C-alpha cells in the first residue's frame, strides 16, 4: 500500500512539474485549440485510433464459439440401389435435403488468443501515441509560426524606426541644400538609403503575410495580437529533461510501442508449433437414413478435435528467426532515437544559454549605437556631419537592434524545441 501511495505521489509530482514548466499565453492556446477542429489531419489520426480499437474488439471476439446455419439440396443420379429378388432396394434418395446448425469452439489454443489480443492492444496504443504525436507536432509548428509572426512584426517596427530617423535626416539635408550647405549628392545618398530600407520593410511585410497565411492554413486564424516572445520554460538540466522525454515524448512512446508489437509477433509465431483442442457439434435434419430414405430425420453430432503441427518444412522456425531480427531492429531503433533526443536536448539547452548571454551583451551595443546615432544627427543639424557618417551610425543602430531581436527569437525557438523534445503538452 505504501508503495502504491509513493507511486501516485511521484506521478502527481511529475505531472505538476510538467504543468509548471511552460507558460503559454491565452491567444496562442486559443489558436492551438482551434487547430484541432480545423486541421483535417487530426481527424484522420482519430479515425486511425477508432480503427485500431475496432480491430482489438474483433480479436477479443475470437473467444466466443462460431455457429453457422447450413442448408443443402442435391439431386443424385444414377440411383444408388441394389436388386433383391424381384425388387430394387434403394440406399440413397435422388433428392437429398439437409439443414443443420454447426458450432465450433476452441477449448485450448495454448496462448494464441491472448497473444493476439496483446498485439492488438499494442497496436491500439501505437495509434493513440501517433495521434498524440501529430497533435504535438501541429501544436509546436503553429507555435513556431506564431512567434515567427511576432519576430516579423518587431522587425517591421525596427524598420519603421529607422525610416523615421532617415526621413528626419532627409528633411535636414533638403533644408541645407536650399541654404547651400549641402549638395545634390548628399540628398541622393540619403534617399538611396531610404529606398533600400523601404525594400527591406517590403520583404518583411511579404514574409509576414506568408506566415499569416500559413497560420490560417493550420488553424483558420490569421491575426496575431502578441508582440513579445513570451514563451517561457522552467530551467532544467539535461538529465531531468531526458527523463521527462522518456515519459512524455510521443516519438519515444511510439518506438516503445513498435518494440512491443514486434515482441507480440515473435510470441504469436512461436505458438504456431502448439496444438489446437476444440469442440465441434451439429444439430439439424436431413433425409437419406435407412430404411425410409425419403423421410427427414432429426440428427446431431458432437466431438472433440485435436490438431498438432508435425512438419511444415521449417517455415515456422524461419518466420520466428525473421521476426526476432525485426525485434532487434526495433530495439536498436528505439535506443538510437533516445540518443538522438538526448543530443537534441543538450543542443537546445546550449542554444538557450548562449542566446541568453548574447541578449545581455547586446544591451551595451544598443546603448552605444543609440548615442552614436543621436550624436551624428546633432552634427548633421549643425552641418558638421556628412550623409555617409549619418548612414553609418544609423546602420550600426539598426544592426544592434536586429541582433538583439534575432537573439530573442533564437532563444524563443530553442525553448520551444526543448519543450517539444520533452513532450510538454502546450494545450489540453
């Protein structure tokens, strides 16, 4: 009893840990829930689970006896008769009628039914895990697109800021040109920079439209209100993350299921060498009984059947050998997948740590670039800065902002990847 309580407490503790590991905003949760009813592949996997359930039910029904109702008629010529003196004695009628209910029931199959039921259960579990995997993949793909949209929106905001500053610089140069303190080349230089930044903004807006279209394809929702990378995950080390993956990652669960199915195949094949013991019975009516061969007579029979395989050319042994190799292949594949997940978890943790450090380092860069930009703009107003100098400081400022944005985006994607590898459920 104490062990059961400890197990329940452990499971509840792991469940609470998984629930506390991530924070998903309400808008994203709504989009994820919407995708379940919108994306057709989800319904396909649900139907696969239903199909596997029906197959399990069919296998379980083999524990019941089989009954059949058979009826027959046959016209027989020549007559089956023998001469006794002056008379002909007929042994079988010309018109043969018969009807019977036949039953067959397996008394002992030496584990065949149980093994097939276990295999069907394993296949049902595989179907369920595959449905979970599709749902998880859909959720995480939508989440990635969601934050790619956030990235595009923030990048456009940076472009708008840069264009605003360049527009102010252009106004200053136009004024200086009228006053004779600038030349036409200065105005063309700043206009060329503005046109270049406008093209970059167009590229970002085009990418945003494509991302919105992709989000609509998966969920039916295009608009995203969020403007921050607010996907957070509790700090965790590689060992604990791997343990969570072993418990909750659908891909690993499917690999385990395939091992179970392969084991069932081996067990079923080995049982082909075992005998069968069954009951057979029949009850009905037919003619052809002496001496009144034309009359219908009630009849029945019952018995026990015993069948044991003796020789099939070694096919059973060869089948078992093949399926054992298949089992070894599935076990190796499952082990390799665990190693791959462990490698990816460590890579995601490295990305999280490195991007967090990079974000801290960009703070000083942005501060320096901001001050340099303000100084060059002031010098431009005073007529002591060239358009090339202003363009350079603006480029440095833009580069610093984009660097920070890129690191924030990469950090968000690394957290999403870690959560996916651990099998964290984003929405119920």
